[in-house]
């Protein structure tokens, strides 16, 4: 009957892992881009955590802050920034974790557009201006991992039965 305990723990762990469908812990890459072309890669992809992932005062004066389900882009420079080209902004991809599947503008400086194509999030600030301290907030969705199927639930059921059986004997 103790043989069932490792199976039940394994089943519980697999269920817990499959429920993780947010950005915390994911690795994200940011680039200055157009809708079809990456112009400047901002360096190493960073892990999404409670802090600001890309505080780039020296790279255009913007910070990019991801949470579980949002992205906040803030002008951290001392001056205003204006995008004078109609298709210019920032592109983001998830290097490890669940890919972006959707984006919607929530508040702040409105972009010309925001879209996700093949997992690539693009925020187009073409012909848009930012004053110091202004931000844009976006709601993000990511691909959810597949739910555990019947085969994955088998070990969990066996472990639960073993636990019940052990309780009856005690």
C-alpha cells in the first residue's frame, strides 16, 4: 500500500504544474521593432518576476514591467518621446513559458495598435507621444497548458484509493 503514495504525489505534482498558466517565471525577450522587423534587441531575455524586467533609461527611456497577466510600459526618461513613424514600437516574445495569445489596451497612453501574431506581441506606438512618467497598461493572455487527461488522472485516483484504504485500517 505504500507503493501508491509516490504515485499519488506524482499525480498531484503534475496537476499543480499544468495549472500554471501565467507569465510569472516565464522568460520574455523585448525588442524595438516594426510590425514585421526587429530593429534593436534589448539584450538577454529576462524572467518575469515581481520587479521591473526592463528598466532601460539608456535605451530610449522606457521600462517594461510584466505581471501574471499585464504589461506596463512607462516613459522613465526626463523628456517626452514621440514616435514619428506610423509603424514603430516594441515586440515581445516568450522564450520559455506559455506563448502570448492575446492583448488588449487597458489604460494610459493609447498605442496606434496592439496585436499578437504567432506568439509575437507587438505594441505599435506609431505617431504617438509620451510625456515623462506616462504609462500604457495592457492585459495579456497566454496559451494554457493542456489539461491532464484521463491517463494522467489514473495515478491520482489510485493514490486517493490507497489513502482511503490506509485510513480505514488505522
